[in-house]
C-alpha cells in the first residue's frame, strides 16, 4: 500500500520505524525536534549534532546536494573500538602477545580517509594493507610508526617487491604475502640483489566455507591462496635457500562480510593447525593474519543473513584470542601477533550520502466522475461495477474481473475500436479498483497469495538527486542493502511508501530493497517550498571507490566534519564534486576541443543567418559555464 494511515506519532516512533538503534551502532538517533542526529562520543552521548544543521552549514558554504558527508570522529571511534576490544580480550584471556590491525586501502582509497587512519591509528600501531603498487606507495607515504605493519597482498612484480624491500630497509614491518607459488623466486632474487632480508607471509586456501554472499569465494573454490601441496613446496624452497626464518606470517581470508561467528572459529582452527605444523617445520612464524571479514550489521537484524551478523565486536575478538590459545597452548607454542584486515567495519559508519528528492510519481487514481460518459462501452460499465462491489471477502474475484476488463479495453484500443480518452478512463478506473482492494486487505480474513504484494505496484517513485552507479554501486551490483531514511520531519508520521529512483536514465538506477526486507520505504509527502532530504548510511566501505560514471555523473561534493565536545562542529575539508569537464576528461573528451567544435557549429549558424553574433556569444558562455558546472541537478 502506498499510503500509511496518519495517527499520533512521535520521534521515538520514527526511530523504531527506521530501526535507527539497530544499525546506528550508537552513533545515530532521532531528536525531539524530529531530526536525525549524530553522537560521536561513546563516553558522552549527550553531545549530539543534527544532520539538518550540518546540511545548512554545507549549503551556506556554497555546496548543494548531493553531498557525501564524512564524520571523522566516527572513523576514529571505529579504530578505537576495534583496537580496545582486542586489547580487552587479550588482557582478559592472558594472551601473551598483541594485536596489530591493518586497514585495506582498497576499501576506501580516498586520501583524507587514509591520512586520518594513519594519524589516529598510530596510537594503536594500526597499519595498512596494500594490494597494488599504487596502494603500497600510499602506505609508505603515510605510515610513521615502526610498530605498525604493512601487509602486501595481490600479484607482485619486481617494482612492487623492490618497494616493499625498501620499506623493510626503512624499518617498517612490511610483509610479502605469497598468493601463488611463482612469486617466491622473484622475492628471493630481489632480496638477494638488494641485500635485504624479506618478511614473507603465506596465504592459505582454507577448506572452511562461510555463509552469506561470499560463500562461493571461500573453501576449495577460493580465488586466492595456496593449497596444502603448494604450501609444502614453498616451505621446501625456503629451506633449500636457507630462508625459512623469513617466513614470519601466516595469512587467510574467509570473505568480505562474515555473518556467522562459527565460520570465524572454524577457519581459525584450521589455520592454527597449519601454523603449528609450520612452526614445527622450523618457520620463523610470529604473526597470524586473519584477513578481513568483520561484518557490518547493515539491516540491524543481528542475524547471519548476508546483510547482518550474529555476533558483536567483543565476542569476535574473544573468540579469536581463545581459539588461538586453545590450539597453541597445549603444544607450548608462543602466541603470535594477531593481525586483522578489517576494512568494512572500520569505515562504513563514517560516511553518509545526503541527497534531496526532486519530484515524485504517484499511482493514485484521478478523481472519478459519478457518471460514465454516455458513449462508454459495456466493458467500462463492468469496470465501474467492480469498483462499487469490492469487499474484504471478494478481493481475488474483483482483481480477476478488473484485470480482464482492463485488458479487453486495451485490446480494443489496439484494434482502433475505442479512443484514447476511453482507454485513459479505463486505466484510471482499474487503478481505483486496485487501491480499493489494498484498502480492504486489513479487513480480509485471508489475503490471496497473488495479492500479497499488490501494494508494491502502487508505491510512489521518489526521484533522488544522486546516481546509484556512482554513489551506491553495491546496491546495483550485489543487491547490498543500506539503511535509508529521511533526516528531518521525523516528528511527522510518513504517510507514503516509495521506491527511490536516481537521476540516471537507466531502469536499474533505483533502490527497491530496504533493511526491513520490504521493497518500499516509508516517506513523507513532498512540500513545494521545502527540500525533502534523505540519507543513505554506512556507505564508507567500497562505495566511494567502486562508483562508475554512468550517464557521466561524477563524484559528489565531499565534506568532512569533526564534532567537538561542546556540541559545535568544524568543517575540516570541503572537496567540490566533479565538474562536467572533469568527467568528460575521464572518458577522453577534451573540454577545450569540445568548445572549439561547438564554436565552429555556432559560427556556421551565424554565417547562415540562423542566429546573430550576440546570440552566439550567449551560447558560447552557456556552453563553457556548463562545462564548469556540477554533474548533478542544480536549482
């Protein structure tokens, strides 16, 4: 049903409707004013800042929607929570080593995100993971702490290896994780040539298979990692080269979003058995890297569905520490340094996509006249009769009849037997019947299965000022769900239900999957004199780096804010989004050449007398101004 009944309503009702406390991790709440607010300090939840106020500040500074808002405090908080949770688990269990987290740069490669992780994370010796030469250069330029780690994954050519060995020379704990057997000879060759002892890791291809979206990427069909036979072969090669002491890290990765804590335990148990045998072979192991996988509860269900997780951070850390101790302690093996490559859980909460709704398409019937036109065909009279006879006990019958009569009128229109106005009236009557059926459903003793999702076909379409492909690619590519809700008017009960369409002229440019398992979102009616503002939350992981230029919509404006203890906030960075000229450059159009071509076209129009020279000047100014303009809708 596209309408929701207006009854008494409070801000708390809005918080429950949109499940803010379930997915917000304590950071977000609804104020008494009906505005979504952010609370960045775990030790002082009274410090809250309204997103509406932040939006006002953004617009005062000349930036319009859409805007990606990064809240630096939330990034810092995530780093603190992760490191302190491991520290607590280590202390409580009496674990005889430490934790060293690394952030995978691929999860969010944006400069100021990496700079903030390196700056704030240095107090915890938090490092970085690099999967390419470009990412390794970023890591080398940002790591300033000798106790932090750089983990090098991915395929490595000579230049990649030389950069990592340079890091070792500088005193950085830089590990080469061997993904395939053919990497080892080049690592040994370059280390010999440069006179640098490499820090080598091995990536396991575990037999453990995980639940959720990434299940097919784990187990025997995992794309990366070494089989047990390959593992033994590399150990033998290292022994032969007298370099087994260089094998210092064992690595495995179960998946990007591990929803079930039992998968973590199972995978770690298997890896620990490999760790034990490699230690007994004489390897110089001292680090155990669990890779990524710490999940984000996108839908707030606290379950092992693909958009959630059935564990909390403290449980995750405690299970890891206890599992390692359970296997290593009976054998007298020293506890390794624990490394995790938590990316998604580190940055997801810190970014919010804010956008305004531009218009709406309703599927409400137009007002009906009590009498049909005199020349109406019999089928029209039948439709009107169906509308007048809809009751809770005959919903399926009325739906069947209405569908039949509507389709017959369409067929007569195709044959030229009825006019367009008659067809339009029939479509309106049919829509009125569907709405009447939906209204009667709550009173029905049993809703027919065919009609259970009828309300979805009547939902509004709200057109948002953003691009799914640029700002929310996982929503399109892997059907990821994200929390979405209005950031204001939460003191009013939303009376409509809608799907969200973006600005692209693509049928896939829409959001019709939401965190409550519904295909529509509760929303408020648009007002002529006020922008309706929505936020898409938990977009800090992957969305900023995976976006494409569908319809040549570029990067949005980006604003970084830091909230102060007194409730004030500072805009730390303001980065203007791509201009049209920027995105054209990306796809190999050169703005100056386009200007010159258009100038020639306009000049030819002057010569032929179609426009004046003065009009040509105006056209050239407009063309050039458009090249400098924002790719999104501007008022």
